[in-house]
C-alpha cells in the first residue's frame, strides 16, 4: 500500500501539460489533484481538488488513463496516482496550497518533475501515444 492515495488530472493545452508547484512539502512539479478523503471516489476527489487548487474553472468529462505507484515527491514515501484526463474550462489560477501553475512542454527540464511524473507517468503516456509523440 502506498503512503499517499491520490487522484491526478492530466490536462493538455497547446501541447503543454498543466502542473503545480506546492507552497509546502516539495518544490517539484506535480499534477493537479490530491489525496482522497475517506469514502471518496477518485473522480469525486479530483473534482473537489480542482475547485480548491485551480480557482474558478470547470472540469469536463473525465477519462481514466491509468493507475501508477512510484516514489513520491516527498523523499522516502510512495504515492499511488489514479490518473484521469480531462479538459478545463476557464483560466486556472494557483489557490489554496498551490504556489504556482506551470504549463510544462516536451522540451522543459524533466528534473523539475516529481518522480512519479518523470519516471513512470510521462514515459507511459508517451509510449501509449497520449503525450508528446
């Protein structure tokens, strides 16, 4: 069992992926989303977290993309991410515990990414032709 059970959102605009930098715990880039609360489905968690973290945006239908377990951005911990693809309407802004939003491009530095993105999620999505092919 992973230390953190999360739901994550993959949203792409103009070939760039929306990522977040938190105010606390890590400076590495992570997906929008967060830890599931007791009794909450991954989709419910994701919709709640998007409202909390990205401001006044809408989230369209979600498509399940996969389940990933890897080292977390917090050293010595593991994370399980249930990943969904979805489109946002409106312009996201960093709110709550989010310090900054970054639209990450294919040629940006992978060292800025959390291990789950750098080592597992992005490589898998590339192999499947879902990202930067």
